[in-house]
């Protein structure tokens, strides 16, 4: 668990003369390390991903969303979090990518406007074609109506059997039997054996979006990921467990049958603790 450093230790001045040749990434990284903050803790405070924080500190602007406005806002917010003056850092961005004025040129060919007569001819052509189609359809309907070309209904004659006395007997419909196929019953599964004595269980309940990482006794990451509000996650493994929980105030944690209070372990919205 790290402790919050004194505010005076976080004040890292940015040299004014460095704006002409440097980029802001290394100054931001040095200030973060002086405050003993991890990339994950900064990402939680600024609401950015850890990958974007690492890209900014490496001056890899190709990974960040394009646009000078976004990048300047990103640098300004990061500088304020680290108690730095943002203006020298923003000046470095201006030197890297000066604002270019738009190149406005007069079009070489303005085109020739169509004369009113030609435009009138083009607009009247679709109307003439539509009138001709309607006239043909109306003539066809009139011919069909007057000639009486209507399909005659087909009469169906019931099927009958003739008996020896010449009387018609009603035909009985055939008997149809539907046999139900036997339903296959899946074999009963054998109950799972009892868990190993050295295995323990963590249960996370998330009231808000949160990022969690869990390491077991072998320092292997057995769970890592972002969780949505209202979700629940069960993790089993061998203790001691090392936990890192983002937005920890909105997470309920249960270790086996005991509830774990995360409040004493929260620093900058992130809880770091070890469960034996």
C-alpha cells in the first residue's frame, strides 16, 4: 500500500525554455512518479484508459484520438491533477503541431448555368412519361372490365361412395394416430466434489462501473477486467490474494463468508489490499 505523498513533493516546475524542443510526456511521467501514483490510479481519476495515459507519457499521439482540442484538454487535465502549470506543456504541443490556416482558393471553373428554356424541357419530360403510363393502365383496366375477363370460381364436388342400393354414403375421414416419441431423460450428473481445503472464494458486487485485478498466491493474475453496474463476479483461488479495485467505494466484497470493508484501503478512488 502506498501513502499519499506531501503536496510539496508533487510540485515539479516545467522549464519555460524546454517548450521549444521537448514534448510534455516525460514531464507528466516524472510528476506522476514523484507523487507515487500508478498509471491505473491516474486513469481512474481522469476517466481515461491506462493505455491512453501511457501513450501520452510516451508522446505517442498517434494512439490518442485525433484533434488538437482533445489532446490539449487531455494535457491540461493531467497537469492540473499533478499540480503542474499547464501553460508550458500546452506550448510544447503548439510547437509540435502549429495551427495551420485554411487554404482557400477561388474555383477555376464556375460552370455555365442552364437556360430557362432547356430547364423547362427537362422538367416537362418526366411529366409526359408519367401521363402516358397512366393512360395505358386506364385503357387496360377498361378492356378487362367490359369484356368480363374474370376468373370463374371452380366448383368442388364432395367425394362420395355408392353403396349396393345405389345410395350415396358419406366418406369417413381416415383415422390419424400420432404417437408421441419417448422423451429422453438425461442421466443425472454426479454431484461435484467438495472444494479443496486451500481454495477460497471472493465475491464482488458492483454498484457502478469498476476495474478489478486479482492475483493468487503464485502471483498469477486469476481475474482482471472492467465490470458493469449491477453485475456480480465470483473468483476462486489460493490465498493470499492481492487485490486492486478501481472505484472501490461502489464495490461490495465478500471473502468466503465474511464481508470485507474496503474504506480503509482506498486512495484516489483505488483500493489496494492483501487477503490472507
